C-alpha cells in the first residue's frame, strides 16, 4: 500500500520530470538546502532563466493546503530571494502546486503576499496551481511556466506547453503583465 508520504514523493518526482523538459538546471530540495541552508524545507524545486526565478512547493494531500504550510513556503521563498546568490532576479514566482489547492485560511494570505507585489514592495508573485487530476495538474505546470518563457521540449526538440491549454484557454490571465511591471 502506498502511504500519503510516498504518494507525495512520487508526485514531486513527476513534477521534477516535467521541469526537466525545460533543459534548464532544476534544483531539488536536497540541493536547495545545501545552497541556501537547512531551514529551507518548503521548496521542492527551483529553476531560473536570465530574469526569473521559480520556487516550487509540490504537495499531494488529503486536504487543502493549510495557512501554516503556505506561510512556511513564503518564508522559505523570502529567504532565498534575500540571499545574495539570488537577489538579482527581477521576478520571483512562488508556485504552490497541489491536488487540493489552498484552504480558505491560506487563500487570504496568498492575496496579502500578492498585494505587496502589486504595490511594488516585493518582486515575488505567488500562485496556487491545483487540480485533482494529476495529468491535468502536470500539464498546468508546463503551461504556466511556458507563459513566462520557460520552454519545455519533447524528444524531437519541439516546444511543448502541456495539453492543458486546449482545455482552458483562459488559464494564462495576465501572467505576461506580471513580468513587465517589475
């Protein structure tokens, strides 16, 4: 029988496999902790291009993401952003990826964090990406990062963006504008 913890690790591995398609260096939690310190326990994956840093927490849960879980994630993202090794990035995306989404207590915290971004008090923008269908969720991640110019490639080196785009073309929203306003 697969335990919830084992299920979570398997999900993290699947996210990692998707991110590997970008052909960028994708750091996993162990490497992140070696670089930024042992207290960075709420970031499973980190990747970047010339201007954007993405910090990801991936959870496969029995219930919604709690406020304390989300706050721990934002604390870890802030620690990384304030480190001299990564303070140069114009935009930092904090992606909380899960099958259940944020709880009703955590959603206002995400809004509070994003108000700071909207008011130019930080360069960190947070997103809650969720879907109970694992395949759709993995596709949403590729589709999301594609819109920030993190391109994934198939075995023939053709750009792929995930099948999710055909199911919900409104998912992009104003993501391009986030980068332009920083």
